[in-house]
C-alpha cells in the first residue's frame, strides 16, 4: 500500500519568513496530492491540492510543487503570519476509486509555529 | 451553516462499554468517511460509504461497525471499547467523483 513520509515534524519560523514542508510517497500510481491544515481542536481543512499532470500550483501565499520522478511534493508558504500556525498534513491517493470515494494516505504531520 | 457535524464532541467511557458517534453532512455529498487520529496525530482512514454502500474497509477490528441510514449520515458504533480505542475520530464527506474531502470537527473518545 501507499506510504507517505513527511518532514520536518516541527518547524518554527519568524513572521514574514517562508516555510517549506516536504513529503515523499511510495506508490507510483498515486495521482492526487492534497495538503490539509489542522488548527487546534478542529478538523483538517484542505488548503491546496495538486494532480500528477501538474508540476506546480499556487494560491496566494501558498504553493505546492510535485516531482513525479522523485516521488516527492512540497508545500511552500511565503510571508508567514501567526494565523498560519497549525499542523499541516500532506496526503496521497490514486484518485477516485471504482465505486466512488477517494482513499487518502496521510503523512505524519508538521507542527508549524510562526513566531512574532 | 453548510458543514459536516459530529456528535458528541467529547466522549468519556469505561472499558468494555459500547458507544456510538454520529455524523451528518448537509453538503449534498454522497460519499462519507471515518478517520482515526491517534495521540501522535497520525490520521488513518477506517471506512468509506457511498450511497449507503461500504466501499473502503481498512484493517479495523470488527468491534467497529459503521452504519449509514442515508447518504447524509454515517454513524460509527464501537463495541467492547478498549484503552487503545482512545483517539479523535473524524468524519468526512465528498462528492462521488471529486477528490476533495470535507472534515467534521472530530469526536475525542477517551476510554478509561
């Protein structure tokens, strides 16, 4: 089955700096890679995703890059703000299953702390 | 508010008891999921239902039984609770042919 590794487990940056979180996956058939943000006491929330036919995607201060050959993808947050402090999860899947639904395999999470 | 909701938010119970967690979504989705997040925050899928039919069933003890009365609800019943069942359980939903999953706020289960 799929295995997703995520690094670092904790990341502390100064406000305004950039933050980068990296993930690697094992299943070459995976074609969908979302990133979720989980704030304390809440459920994960999708912040950006990328499909395997795209190398990079950007949404305001957040960007994701994908290297299919190396089987790794990264989350980049620029101009970090205190409200970016949360746990971030990467995930991978083979996309929509026969019969419906999408089986996500999550990374182990990165606790991001943005300090003033 | 359109969302995925779960009840209860907190559940404290004794070993050996049976308990249920309820999930409802009003997003018009037809696929629903249960995830378990352990104390190290590792998030793992348990089950998925599409239109009341089971489509994903990971290696979960048969003490866990999901039930979907309709496509807007997916409940999780747990029999003979064990200490290791303590975790946060998240419900999620999506459209049949859409990758994006929307998560509920979670239910923190503590087994004493």
